[in-house]
C-alpha cells in the first residue's frame, strides 16, 4: 500500500476500543472499527451517519439483504409463541418443518438433519457422525475392520472452522491455525486432485492409508476462507469415486457454498454428486440468526439405530434447533421458493465478470475470477489488509480483504447500481493503492 492511505500512527487503533476482543484482528495495529447503528437492504449505516454498500453480506450470510420483512415477521411471530425450548427429549414444529424442507431440497437420500448453531460445530458433528458410523459398523460385526477408521482426510487450502477438531483439518501450513498444530490431533492432508499428478498422489495415499480414514472433508467448488480458490465439478466426481472405492464417507462442507452462492442451490448439484453428509449454515437463516445443519444419508443414520445406547449420537448443544432460528430459516426457504434468487445470482455473476475484468490490467493483480455471486481479485501480495479495508470505506463500500484476496459476495437482492458502486469502488481503490 502506498502512503496515500495515511500514516497508521495518526489513526485510532482497534485496541483503543474498551472491553471488546475482536476476531482475526491484531488489535494493536488494526484501525479502530466503525460502529454499525443499523442495516437495511444491502446497506450498513454507521453511527457517524455514513452509509456503506455491503460487498460481503456479513461473512456471506445475508443472501436476501438485511432486515427482509418476511424474515422479520417470522422472527416476531415465533418470538411471541416460543423463543426457545430445549431440544433434548422435546421437538417442535419449526424444526420438524425445516428438517423436512431441507431433506426435500437436498439431492439423493440426504434426509436426516441434526441442528447446531454454527458452521464449525456442524462440521464437528459431521466428523463425529463419520467416526461413529464406522465404530457402529465394527461393533455390530458388519465390518470388523471399520474400527481402524479413526482419521479424517482434508485438503490443502481448506477451512472448516475454528474449533479444536476443525482446526485439525484446516491447512496447517497456509492456514491461520498453524500455530496450534502441535496441540491438535494429527489428521491427513492431501492436495485436491486438480491435476493428473495430484490425482496419482491421492490414489497412492489412499492405497496405503485408505483403510484408516473415516471421512474425506471438502468444500465443494470453492475453498472460501482458504483464498477463494475454485475447482471444477469433475474433482468432486473423482472424490466420490475414490471414497466409494475405499469405503470412506464423503463430507461436503457447504457452509459457504450452500443456498445459491455458486449459482445452484447447493454446489454439489453442479457436479451431480451426492455426499454422504453435508454441512449447512451461514445463509440457512438468510443471515439473520445463528443456525447450522448437518444432514446425513439414510444409510448413515441407520447405522446408529440399535438396542445399544452407546450406538446413539452423543452430541447436543444447548441451543440446538433454536425455534427462532428455525422459523427464520423456514421463512428464508420461502423466499428461495417465491423470489428469483438463482436468476439474481446469474445476473450478479455476469455483471461481476464484466465489471471486475478491468482489474486484470492493474499492476499487482494476479488473477480475477468469478463463480456465481462470488467475485475475486487475487493480488500478488497484500501487506496491510485492514488499511485497504479503510480505504474502501472512504469510497462508501464495505469490502473486507484478507490475505492477498479482495472479494465481493453481495446479497442476491443487490441492484445493478449498488453492485456497480462496489465494483467501481474496488477498482478505484486498487488502482490508487497497488
Ligand atoms: N466451513 C466453511 C466452508 C466456512 O466458510 C466457515 C466459516 O466461514 C466455517 C466452516 C465455520 O463456520 P462458523 O464460523 O459459523 O463456525
């Protein structure tokens, strides 16, 4: 970044903020974050009166824009009836309806839904289900060798969450959790088979270690937090084939890609591949409330049915299947059914392709790529992402760069004019600052 962005010492720093401890933030050097007073549509309104057009949709969640009246009504109606009730030994209508609707929308026999309250935990549950599935198979004598399947395989550049279990399956070299590596259980990391050489390497790894692996975890089509890296649908077909051959469960982490972001309702549909387990969160409630779902194929669920209590799934977060969140998720699915969300994603995709293309000619830009409502400008390097973020704010746009990536993942309801404001602001700042 050039000096045009101002000398950091002259600005207030994040650590000047009393009491709060912020995520992913070196608070000594990061600029003081603004306070948001309210949201509306695709805008954030700051306490000082500034309006920012939102290019991030609150970490990729607010697919219908903020404060959508249909979601708000569902929330208020549910709040009047029953804001929360425990899910141990009790069930409720919003969760029953949501589970049925998800099973209906998901491909194949993905039909048993376990609700949690964050993406990381949805993936923890996916991993636990996979591990215990094999234990149950071994216990009943169906597959005595299955007891050896105690490890998880994940892919370089992948990101599945910040909990201890999920940090262990994030990329330890590139990822933000490298520091914790020595404290985590050792799992197996491979390259996605995006070239013949990488496929050979994966096949060879599986031929020696395949029998130890319970599940393969992958973000289909897009590795999000790992750098917005895209891979073709054929890669997922290859993984399905390899998992079938080696008796490994295939887990798709669609926490980012689910609900339209890549152009289809679920990314797996572009590959015509049905995973054994899928994890959903983020846009599940249209970004209004925390909720996540881990959905398993019928055959996986059946392996937990037994007279033996220990064959049951031992997991149960206090706030799982929160009725408010389930009601809002049901309302969000109404909007997917009645409003042209996927058509909106296709139009956003086209506009992003056209309007981000000029960034290719800027010095310091390594790549520009678009998939669905995801537009990515990859830089050669970016030394001070928070400072660049501050420059975007001066342009009236909320864009939050990370590592060497500047990206747009707007709400699907964004107008062409608002999107144009984002792409133009992005271009102007990069042109001035790179
Ligand atoms: N998996 C993927 C693909 C994600 O993008 C994220 C969050 O960005 C997570 C898991 C973790 O979700 P959460 O932050 O809700 O725990």
